[in-house]
C-alpha cells in the first residue's frame, strides 16, 4: 500500500518524506488555504520534495471551468493529478481530461455507486472519505471494501485512495483490505512508528549495554 501525505504543510511533508514514507501528496482547497503562499508556489515546493502523484484540486464547479483549471494545474508539473469533485460536471471533465492524458483523482466520494461512476469515467484515483462517513454514523471502511470488490469484479484500473483518514485503525483496515493508497495527515503516519513496548525494549537494551561499559 502506498502512503500519500494529506497536507499542504511543507515542513510536515518533508518530515514524512525524509522517512521514505511519502509516495505522493494530496491537497485540497481547505489545506492550501492554511498556507500563506500562492497555490502554485505550494505545489512547486511539494513537487520538489516528493517524486510521486501530487493531487491539486480545482475550485471551478462547471465543466468548462474544471477543464480550464485542470489543464492549467497539470502544466505546473508532470506529477500533478487533477482533483475533481464527484458531480455531473466532475465526471464529464474526468472523461475529457483523460482523453488529454491528464490524470484525475475523483474526490468527495461517499458511496460505492459514486466510485463505480468515477472508474467508468476513467479516474486514475478515487477518494472515498472514510472519516466523514464515520462522522455521520456510516461505516467508511465498509464503503472502501465494497469499492475494492466492484473494481475487482470489472477489472477497473482506478486506484482506491482512502481519504479523510482520522486514526491508525483506518490505516490498518486499508492495508488489510488491499487499498492501493492511504492518504494520511502527517501526524497519523508518524503515529504508526510508535509502540510503547519498542520504547521500553530500547531502554532496557541500552541500560544493559551501559553496564557492559563497552563502545561499538
Ligand atoms: C483527501 O484527499 C482529502 O484532502 C482529505 O483526506 C479530507 O480529509 P478531512 O475529512 O479530514 O478533511
């Protein structure tokens, strides 16, 4: 499973990339708006750090606007993946951008049927928002499981990118289900490293070694 960093914060993306755990990055308008820099500069800086798919979302909601912004964003760097919302205009633009060889990440996906349409439109990635589904009392990971099954049934090559990840359990379930990608806030990726028994074991090893009084 690939890890994407769900952030527009350069320092945090770099921290994950330095661990070799950033296979790509996802941004959205809310994440980008937290950074006090022009969007192009944010994307340029991310592309210089991570050599993998970098999702950049359009803000247009009509077909022509999505096409114009999608083409513009894709020219910023070869790794840019255009993020489009799962709407009628978004599906139409996904198909049209694919014809121009511009990859799309279909975002704001909340149902298996939406994911089916995204794959039929030719999206490179589909982003089910598991945390926001959990928030409304639904089971986000169940939707991921269904999408993976449907894609397998019809041999779709759209990659399932688990999004709106809120905890390490979402990551574990994504891996168990065989999701292609999990995009996580940097804090969650860093939390995966930790286990109290690792800290405890390391302390014991170092204490015992200190008693031996030798240097390696
Ligand atoms: C994914 O691409 C989105 O940017 C993100 O995962 C949304 O997460 P949120 O529901 O925590 O805002």
